[in-house]
């Protein structure tokens, strides 16, 4: 306690039996609990930290944002530049502006991750060229355009990226377990629905007629062969 009337902060102390080094970890005040329950909650938190340290865990505090940044760097160091750019973009859109980014990994809980998932699922999907449309809307004195509801597949991709960052933090012993996100970031089911849009022969001829000379051979190949665009390219 810093003052006689303050709530104070619970502190856990750990001594490594091999190196004989001593570590101190602030657990928080637990002031959201009644006075009679704070000691018990502090004991639970201390036990989790002791288990983390006993398993070779890292004592340096790290936030969810730092775990995400470390994951992007991990991808870059492995020469996976495109996945690194993709992950960084997803984190900048859905993690860094969210309160979850400031939470320390050791303080991460299932409810906190589940709340982030709920906020993510309610967020509007990004529109192509949205920045330009927002600027035009402001100039006209109109509200900015909103995207439609995000698909389950999009939600799964964003959750998978955060999960990969947290799993790397677990591998590097920055957090004791994956209990906070193992269930909370479980993928949505039925995310890969079939695309039923189909161009009939008349529509395909119209598409080819309207295409540029450079694009027409590629489109003709797509209308003739059962291949994905990337495969034909």
C-alpha cells in the first residue's frame, strides 16, 4: 500500500531454484471484488503466474498489441512478406484500435477475448475504395458509407490471424496457457458456402465483347476451362 487508506496492489514473488534469481510481479488491486474476496482472487492469479514461471515462462510483461507486432516481425524474418503485410493490415483494422490491444497477455481471459470477437462480428465489412467514398460523402455533407455484414469466412480469417499471434506468444513462453483464446477464437461453422453466381453463354459473350484487348484472351480462357483464375494466370 502506498497510502494507509488506499486499496494497494497485490504482489507475487518468485525465486528460481536453478538460478536463485528473484522475480516480482504486480497482480493488480482486484478492487472490482469485495474486500473479503480479494485475497482469494490474488492467490488464484499468483498461482497462475507461479505455474507460468515454473514452466520457463518470461517475466517481462507483454500486451496483445506487442504479441501481434512480434508475429508480424516473425513472418518478415521468415521471408513471408505477403502474409506479414496481410497480418499487419488485419491487426491495424481490428486489433490495435480495440481495447484488447492494451491488455497484458497474462491478464487475458476468455471473456475478454470473447468480447473482442463479438465486437468484430458486429463491425461492418470494409468497402473497396472506402477512403475515397468517405471523403466524397463528407464533402457532400452526407454520412460515410457503411459496409454490409461481414461474412463468417472474413471473421474466421481475422480471428485466425490474432490466434496465430497469441499462439506464437505461447510458444515463446510469454503467456502460461491458451485457455483465454482456445475456445473464444474457435472458427465459425459453415463459413465456406458455395458461390452460385453463374454467367450464361450470352453474358459470357457480352463480357468478352466489353473487355480490353489485353484482358480478352485471359477471360476467354476462363470461360472455356474449369480453372481458377490464379491457376490459369
